[in-house]
C-alpha cells in the first residue's frame, strides 16, 4: 500500500514536470515563429521619417546629397538662380510640365520648381521607366546625348531625361516625372523626409 502511494505521488510529479517542460518547449518554439512575423528594427527604421542635415549641402560637390528613405535613394540638392530661371522655358519639351499627376507630386510641391523652397529640390531618385537611379547633371549646357540639354537628371540605362525639377522630357522611355516625397523643414538646417509640412494632409 505504502509502495503504491509512493508510485502515485511520483507519477503525479513526473506528469506535472513533463507538462511544464512541454509548455516551456512550445513557448520556446512559438516565440521565434511569432517574432518572424514582426518587422525588423531595420525595416521599421527604413519606413520611418529620415532627418537630413541640409547644412552639409554647401560642403558637398555640386550641392547634392543622396539619402536613403524606405530603401530608396532620395536626392536633396540646391539649385542656382540661373538653373531656376531655365525651368519655365522648358514646358513645351516636357510630358507633365505642371505636375498634374498627383501620384508623383504632393499638393505642396505643385509649382515650377516642384518644391517648398525653389532653391532646394527633394526627389525620389528612381527612374519612372524601369527603376534605375538617374545621374545628377546640374550643368546648364549642352550634353553629348542632347544638344538642347539644360541640366537635370539623366538615366544611363535607357536614356530617359528629367529637368532640374525632376520633370520628364518628351520622347524618352520614362512616362512620368520623378516622384516628390513628403517632406518638411524642421528648421533652417534640418529637413525631414517622409512627413508632410505641418498643416498639410
């Protein structure tokens, strides 16, 4: 009888221990599985706004910077008064000179320079043809590939050209202007890519 009681107690102890160890094992296996569904810290960071120190532009060659936002290159660059003066003269050569495609240009940037401040351009650096990264060519002078070139962005993959506001020229493979991302100025030296200006939806 005493032997049977000892065996019963031992059996209960072993059953409880096995259940606890099994539960710990299930939780241990489930945690990495559930975690694999969550976005990584890098993915969360890539999708969030990016703070850009634009005071560095004056030290950069051709006053041009490339930053990363949502895994895409974003061009941040300065334009001279001479370059800005060229923009209104190009309308007849462009596919969408007034930036009527709302998908490419937020309301706050529907102007000649496609920007909040005319002297500062902010564009997603992805060609609208096949997703290549165009080259920044700010010189307002003829180029070997186009005698009428007035400066802008050139995609070497298939020859698409954009002006210094990111507006696409006619008769090139790219169908649309370069995208203007949401952005705002935090202060005189900081730009936030990925957020609209305050008071703008």
